[in-house]
C-alpha cells in the first residue's frame, strides 16, 4: 500500500497545466504565446543482424512550433528580409512550465540556442476569428539545455 504522502503528492491537481507556461525569444517575453512544443528525434539507419533488422542512431534532429495569438509582428519581417539578403539568423528560445500545483513548487525550464526559423507568415486572417500564427523552428539538439526539472 502506498504511503499517505505519496497519495497526496500525485493527486489530479498535480497533473501539469500549461496555463502558466512562458516563452522568451532572444531574452524578450513572448506575452502572446498560446502554445509551445519542441521535440528531439533520433535519426536512425537499419542495421541487419542475422535475419533481424535492428537500428542505429546516426544523428539527432530538433524541431518545434510556437503558436501565438497575434498582437505584434515579432520582427518576422526582419527575418524575411534577412533571408532575402542571403543571411541565416539564429535565436535563443527559453521555455518555462510553471504550474503552481507542481510538487514542491518545482518548474520545468529549458533553453535552446542556435534556433532557426523555417517559415514566416507575412499576413493571414479569417473574419470573426482571433488571429493565431504557427511559428515552426529547428535547432541543434546539443544546444538544448535543461535548466530546471520537475522530479
């Protein structure tokens, strides 16, 4: 039987809630953030052993998406202009999951250096709808650091 303290620690209220999540882009708070996700995917090649197909990790690929409820331009005009001029600008993203009900007030925080953006959307809208924009990005997984973790 579980100890009483363990039962309390893992009640439903301990499930993470993203409502207090925050993102910073190059040190500036993205106050209009709606959602944030980053993933690291293992790139693999098949390895044949006897009659079995196994696999070997050959590289890592980092990708992510931020969704914002548009309020300001976020300087993506400058990004587009830089691309047109032949430049490949890089950024730093910091993400924070700060749920007040997390055990012992713990937080999840990462920082990702060497972030490149893969698409800009100069303009879009739909009548009667709040404008949301997905901002996809890539990064080198070795440049992702775990600053804080919820244990």
